[in-house]
């Protein structure tokens, strides 16, 4: 796992590029504290910071081909690199290291950019090819596990693993993209390709880009989740194949030359990883869990300890306190370069720092809920569909807007908005914090004008999904948005901030391809979510883990924002120069703070989203 950066522009000479790349590299030191390197020539610079996981002695970057004409910088892990390396050696390829970086380089020399179709893993890389007509490529893995950002500059681009490195280059000024603020407040994420910074984009998952002599960027898709066919296999074959695919996914993610641990929440998904890893490795596993001081209800340490005892792991626990949570927020924002939509990101950062004292790689259970229907909102949306047509026929949108005007509760208005809309406009990933009626009543005029893009983003994806069930459509929507633009941002930045590699075996693209098209009854059956996984794990995990409901990494911000953290929250949100004054109508925040403190409503999620926007704005824009 590493950090990469670079610039391509005919307007820059070697003497301009080296200090620029060196500064960008330093800003990503946390992503790769073990080694660093820079490649420079007229018009091109590449930088790399390395966290050594595979081939500790070799594999330093930037890496050149034997003839010195092709250079690569790479972030991630290729889990099938040994198989690819063996095939390339049989074809006569020469290797000077045992690194997966050199495998990508040689596979590119063999197949060109089509080498992407053979890579299994998480990756983002840049290739500068000086042979013949010079070429420059950026590429990102299929699911979007590894990040890659870029910005257009004069006759070229600047790119990096993190936005802070692009800003460090001095080639792009930090300006706010107001429409992205609406996206974040609406669903807790900013869908690709835009970001909260005007002019800085994400390379979408499953894509590569080329840059021509004029500096024009072209995006090309090499993998499309919207084209995965439905799986109509016999039920007995599905069960057998599921067991095979999940084992292969976990086993491949254990490839490492350093110790591998597990983040164990005590939920079904992370416990399943521990169970399978115990079978595959046959040795003592290090597991890591987090809990909260004086808050038993939101702590999952008991369940995690139950699994740890069951598999005799070397178990570690970390206790997070309220003030430690708040103090970490600005620090984590400096690593994410964006507001974080989930309070659990703070917990993950602290747990990653703690785990990094013991291991260099951890596995985590992200992705299983999205591929096997693990969220309650999936069933809720199916239920809403049954009454939606009737409600719309009775003029549902009229009654919802009328309720908004007289000040009905936001939660009620949201559900009425849902019932008033057809499915393709209703479903906006697993977190829909705001619907149109509420925006019309709480947004300031400037933000309201910029609040239309998100309305069509999700419906456009659903419009491409003919032939899928409603549940399959929701799974695919979340894998296109929620996973790469929220879940994996949190996973990558919080682990990399602590210089530890986090791997997500349930987002292995082959496992995703198998699960997404499964029949609905394999995912939700008799009220049981993630049905296939529960059945597979019945004889492997304690009954208490199989039967418990989902929690994830809950953080008790509802209670903390009424108690110890109310004053610092209030001070930030009501400060002079707060961007909230440009976003919401007068009095809105004051009302939300008062309601929450008096216990009249749980506004903790809304207040948290606005708080992190304020902290992000203060650090990246106002400063």
C-alpha cells in the first residue's frame, strides 16, 4: 500500500518538476513511511511513497522497464501476481524483483492497457510510456478500493492518491464546489467524478484515463458492474459456489510478507473472516476491536470477545472516549481531504493507530451488506413500493409539500417523499438524509440553486439496470456510489493515516460478480438478511453471532452531543465565518441544536454532517 502522485505538462521543465513532486510526496508520507522515490524528465514527474508489504527488499518505485522507456508508480496489491508472474516468465519476461509492481509493468509491456483485465486486486497506478508516440495512463481498480484524483492544468494534468497532494503542488487553488455540498448533505457522499473541490475529480472505479499531447483527458471504462448478468444457477450449485468463492476471496487477501490481522466488530461479516482465516491459516490470529467508555449499549466488545474466545485469537481492545473523539475530528479531516459522513471513521482511525503497533495489514468486512442485501432499507424500499402507486394516485406529492410548508417533522416528510416518488427517483443509496421537500424549506437560495445534480445521478444508474430485481438494483446502486465514495474512502484514509493496510475481501471483484446477480431469496429469506452467509456460518460461529442484528462500528454521538460535546459542537456551528450561514435559512441550526439538547429529537446525524463540513471548510478553504 502506498501513495502516488505526478504531473504531465509540456509547460513544465525538469527543474520545475522535481521540487513540485518532492513536496507532493512529502504530503503523503503517512501512506508510505518505508521508502520514497521521484522520477523527473521534461514535462513529466512521478512520485511514490511506499508501505512495504510484498517483497520487502525489492519493489521500490518509481519502477522502470528494462529498456528504461516505461515507468510506473503503483498503489495497492495484486492478489494474483504470482500466477501472472509465472505465465510471464514462461513467455520469456525478465524479473529483477518479486514485487507485484513489476508484474503489472511486464503485463503492460505484454498486453498494453488491456492488462487491466487480468489484474485481481485493489490498485491505482500511473504509467508513462516513452516508446514511439508517448503515452500516459492512469488506472483504478474495478470497485474503487484505492483512490485516484486528478485535475486539469495548462496542457496536462496533476494527479495523486489524495487531494492534499494536488493542492500541495500549487497548480490548483482550493475552491468549493457548492453542488457537491448538497450531495454530501443529501446522501453523505459526493458521487464520482466530482469532489468538493472545484476542478479536482476522481477517476471513476473500473476506468482508466489517457492524456494526449494537448493535455486533454479521456476516460475509458474497462469493467462495468451494471453489465453483470443475473445468476440463475440451481440452488444447490449456488450454495456450493458461494462457499468456494468466499473462501477464495479471503485466501487471496492473505497474500503478504508481513503479519495480517482482522478488525473484529463482533458482527457476522468480520466474524466470518476470522472463521475462514482460522481454517485457511491454521495459526493464531490477531484481532482488534473498539468500545466506548461508559456506554455499554453501543459497545460491541462482548460479541467481539465471544468470537475471539471461540477461535482462540490474540485479541486486542481499544476504548474511545468522547473528548478523544472530538479532538480526532480535525486530524482525521486532514487525512480524508473531505468531510466524513460516518462518525465511525473516527473510531476506525483510532483503532487503526492502535492496530499498527502490532500488525501491518488488516482484513475488514466491508462490502458484504451491499452484495448480499444486509441493510434494513432494502426491505423498507420493497415495502414502500407496494403502497407508492396508491399514494401517488391520491396526490401524494401535494400533501407532502403542504406538510413541509407548515413545519412537519423531517423524518415524516422524508418517508412521505419516498412514497410519493417512483422507485428510480426514490432510492438514493442506503443513506438518504434529505429529500426534495425538506431541502426546499431549509436550504438558503444559493445552495438550493445547486441542488439538482443528485436528483438524477441515482435514477440514471437505475435506468441502465433493465432485467434486474429491485433488490439487485439497490445492491448495484450502492456498489456504484456508497461503496467507492463513502465506505472505501473511510477505509483507505483512516487506515493509511495510521500507515496500516486495510483489505476488503468481500469486495474482491470476482466475489462481487458472483453475488450481485444472485436471486433475491439467497440474500433475504424469511426476514433473514445475508441469508447465504448465515447458512454457511451456522456451524462455524456461535449462535449469538448468527442471530444478532447489524450494528457495524456504532458511535454514541446522540448522547455525546447532548452532554460533553454540546459546547464544542455549538461553538463551531455558530462561529463567525461559518459556512453554514451560506447554506441554511436563518435560525435552522439554532433550532436543531436546541431540539437535540432538550431531547425533543435526535438530530445527531444532521448536526454531525454540518459539523464536519464546517471543519473541512475551515481547514481547506477558509484558511
